[in-house]
C-alpha cells in the first residue's frame, strides 16, 4: 500500500502531463482550469508533453478532462545529461 | 496556385496546416457559413453544462491564424462549377480554385413529426444551436430530450445543469442498445435517474403541440401526452451533401473518396463528417463522425492537395465520451455480440492493482469501474472501459495493432477472471519486447 503511494508521489514530483492526441477534441477545459495559464490544449494538439517549467503537476487538467486525454508519466525529458 | 477549403471545422483547419507544411507560398482561402468560424464542436456539450464559457472553445488566436497565412471568408457556396474550376458564392461572385476541399461536415437529422417548426424545438449542431438552447433553458421548466447515443446525453446533462426538469424518451427498452450491453445501459440509466432524469422507455413522439407558436408538449405513440417548455432532439446526423449532389460528384451517404481523400474529380477532395473514406484494409467506404478521424482526413487531404502523396490509414474506431458523468472509452467493435469473429466476451473490474510500466497515472476515483472486452480468435476485437481509465491505453494499443493475444485468451475468458490483471500483465510484457 505504502509502496504504491510512494510510487505515485515520485511520478507526480518528477512526471509530466502527457496527452493522448487521438482522444483530444480541443474543448479547452484543460487550459481553462490551469492555475498557471498554460495552454495545455495546444500541447494536446501537437501531442507534446507539458514541458513548461511552471507546471506544478497540480493535476487539475488531468482530473477535469472529460475525455481522459491527459495522464502523468515519467518521461525522459529531465534525464541526466539534459539541460 | 489557389487552394480553396469549404467549411471551417477541424478537417479544414488541419488541411490548412498540412498544406502549409509543404507549400509556404500557395494562396489558401477558407470559406465557411458558421458565423463563429473554427471552434471545438464536441466542446459545445461542456459549454451547455457550464464547465466552459463560449470564448474558451476557440483553440486558435488571431496570431495563430496570421502565422498560417490564409484568407478566411464568411459565406455560403451556392454552386461548384467544375468546368471552370470556380465556386459560385451567395453574393453571385465567383471564387476560382486549383485544388478544392469540401469539408462542410454533417448536420442533425430533423425530427419528422408535425410541430417541429414551433419555437423551442431544438437540436445541437453548432454554437448558434447551443446559444439557443441556453436561452430556453430555465430553472424549473420542463425539457423533453429524444434520441439515443452520445449527443442526446449531452443535451440531457446540459439541461440538467440549468436545473430543468428533464424527461428522456428512449424508443427501445434501454439506452444505446446497439453499443452497450444490458449491464452498461443499466449503469448509465441508474446514474441518470439519480440525477433526477425521468426516463421513458418504448416512447416515440408522434407530435409536438404548441401554443402561440411555441412548443408546449408532446404526444407519444402510446397515447401519453407530456407537457414541456422545450424539446431537444438528437436522432442522428447526415453529411451535408446538397452542394456536391448538384456538382455531379460520386456519392453514397457521403461524398465518396479514395484513400487519398480525392473525389472522382482529381482536383476536388473531401474530408471530415461529409466524406465517406475508402478503407483499403476492409475494402469498404465508411462514414465517420468523430473529431480525430476528421482531423486526420483533413491532414491527409491537405498533403495530397499540395502534392505530397499520402494515404489515409483508418485506425480502429475509437471514441471517448462522458456518459452520465462516467468517462467511457469505446474501442473497435463492441456492439451486437452476434459478430461471428467474436469467440467470447470478457467482463470485469477495470480497476487494477498491478503497476503499469512507467507508473502511468490516469483518471481514477470513479465509483463504477467496468471493462468489457470482445475476444476474437487471436486478437482483441473491441473493448469498452467505463470509469477507471487505466486499462484504456493498453487496450487501445492491443486492439489497433491487432496484437496476438492467444497466450492469454483462455485466461481472459475464464469465469471470474481478473481481466484488469491479465491485460496489465500481458501488456507490460508486450511493451518490454516492442
């Protein structure tokens, strides 16, 4: 139980919001609810993870998307050796 | 070189982006008769419920459009004059084209009973329709919704959000019986009832009654009458083919196009809801009324128009929607079950305690978590995931890539099988090898 929670926390801390391009219908609920004002919708159109330095991984966009487009994933964006 | 695109939906926008990726100089003109231009039509459902305001539905800024460098005209095309490669517009002017894309979409099938011309009988195609619905949606008033499928539920949810009393009329004995199984229909109907919707089964409208030009009730086939302040219908759509019929292009229910999205006129293409695209894998021409296929078709059409030969490869049908608040993914073929390719149906809990690789965290926390998988001889043919969405990505991959699942087929179909665990385990192994 604890292992699972700690895994979740490490993904949330080091993970990125990743869109599934095929599911997105560009409704804008994600961008609308982002407390930082990141255009998550535009990322979903391009199929790009949200690499914005200000993304808090607060999870609002992931939770509110009516089509389950977004998820948290540990991507290799910040692997060692990257700047 | 002038590219002309008729229609301002996602197929048209995708085509413009695709053309520009190949041709920076050719002139592009887009002409559309939706006064609001390009916006998310699927998002209208969330505008109705109040989760979004209308401005949020527009994905592009003026800057984005400027960067794409095209001319946008609000207008209506009266005729396609193929012999002179021109469009006759509503104001009698002519617009010449070298390559033409028809991306005018589809529209709601009309309710064919007396009284539908009364005020307050509404459909949901475009933003103007959504605004009209919002004008009529008033707390305490009564609404009647008729239709099956997704749009009807969007109407129900939208009207409920405005505190209307909603009667939902189903023609059959359960909701969306050609896609959902009995249990799934029951889940949706139960949630609707909890939200206060009054469900009527085997209910068919034969007349809309009115007073002073405004709808005030409906009469049903079984003799029952219901009082209401508005009637919203969603009984299906049909491609907008009037323009093309007159031009003599090959048509079936939609405009027939080959795998390059080309019509029988080599300079005219069609994409999106209006197009009936040829699928080389099955040899059939299918209509699609989903956002992403429309975008893909627009992209492929644009590339071909600009000279970059590309074939449209249809992926397995795939749709995610929200049914009475439950995120539901539908992949491949799930309805009927009388399909002779189906060897068995596996049902179970879609929540899985097994860890997925890369610690994927998807939407969870639903009170309902169901999965139904249509199992074929060697592959999975389709699936429905209601609620917890963790399994939808693995299932999407396994179904569209037609992965050989023979090694776990019997485990999946075993009684009381832990479907979630079987699929997760299989997918984890498959991903590691691919």
